[in-house]
């Protein structure tokens, strides 16, 4: 079988490691835990770190990278613009860069389309819109401190809005992706525009996948862990994955992936079609059918309240 790629080429000619270390710790901050996790990840050959201003741990991520002694050009750093900074893009970027203290950022992302000003969430039509914010992000290339731009949590609808007005096509769109939420149509749309998907929460939440008989069977036959099954599936279908783990053994597993038989890939592609499985596994959905005060319709997400996707 063909070996899985260790990196992907982006639409601007730059390359990104296929597996990264997600630095969201389940809440803002993390302090020494984040530093220790990144230090351990670097020793386990991780060279791609995914953080954000909202994670409140850019300082520790940057400290661990600098302390490693690994040349800066061998490490890929992603950070993201916070929702409260849509009206002050350059200032927010410079603050992130200062906290990271790592010369430049490989990928700067629009974290969410929802902007907030003085604690108020802007409606999709209020200024600055997410398209206006992204246009301000494009100006960051003037600084020489940003190598690529990306977006996160955009749908076909919101990406189409952005692409109709932007000058720089995002290199990636980072969304929740796993077998319960494979986003087949979004993936096809992004591929048609030269945009690669990045999967956050690629292992889901809780026991959903780690107790699923199909995944356990694939793991047993391939002699790998259930997490390796999920991440191998993600990379094999052409998506970047950014799992998070503080455990040394799981870190090693998560970066050592295998090529799965096509029949297993197809089985995982269709796992979401099982009754009750086609859904988000994250907790930012509410009973009103909104995420951070934007209704699903504005986000372009075909969901009902609670993150269930109609079939």
C-alpha cells in the first residue's frame, strides 16, 4: 500500500505537516501543562502546533518551541484571530506574534465568522463582517510575518461569500471532522477551490468511537489503536488532523499512522449514516439552534438544535 503523506502542499506552494498537535486544553490557558505537552510533542517528532489567541496559551507554546532548539523553519505554527478582535486585526496579530515570540506565523486563521465588539456579538451584516475582517487579514502579508491565511468553521455558504470578495484564497478551512461528521460535500467544495480541510476534534469526544464495534474491528485487524484508525482515515482522505494528547504513548500513536484498506475507509466514510450517528460531538451547540449567537442558517450549517445533522 502507498504510505500516507507526512505533509500536504497548500494552494500557495507552502507545505504543512499532515498531523499537528492541537493546543486547546478544554478551556483557556493551561500554563505548565501546555508547555510540558508541547515539549513532549517536540521530542516525539511533532512539528506542527495549532493554537489560538482564544486558547490563552500562545506564550507557553512559543516558549516550548524556542527551548527545543529545533530550527524555526522546521516547525509549523498556526494561531487564530479571536472573535473579539475582528475590528483590530493588525493589533491582534502583533499581540499573538509577541506572545509566541517565534519570528513569524506560518498560518494565521479567522477562528470564527462571528465577531464581537464590547461583548456584543455582531450580526452577519454588521461591520466588520467576517469578509471585511478577512480582507484586513490579507494586509498582514505586508508585514512579512504571515506565510499563509486560513479560515475556520466556515461552510459552503460562508466560503462562497468570502471567495467572491477576497484576493487571497484561504489555504485551509478548519472544522470539526470525524466519522460522525465527515463533511463530504464541504470537502468536495473546498477541493474544487484548492482549499484543504483541517480536522479539529478528529477523535471526537467521549467513548463514541473508542467503543464502536466497526472501529474496534479495524483497529484489531490493522494492529493499531482506535485513535490511529480515526487519524489514518482523516489523512488518507486528504485532510490535515490536529489531535491533542498529553500522554507520551498516545502522542507516539497519533503521529504514526498507517494506510487503511479501501474497504475500511469506505466503512468509516459511511459510519455517520448509522441511526443517531450523524451529528456534532461538541458542546457549543444549544437548544435554540445557534452557535455563539449565530443561527445555523447564518453559519450555513445544515443542522437542527443540538448539532444533529438532518439526513
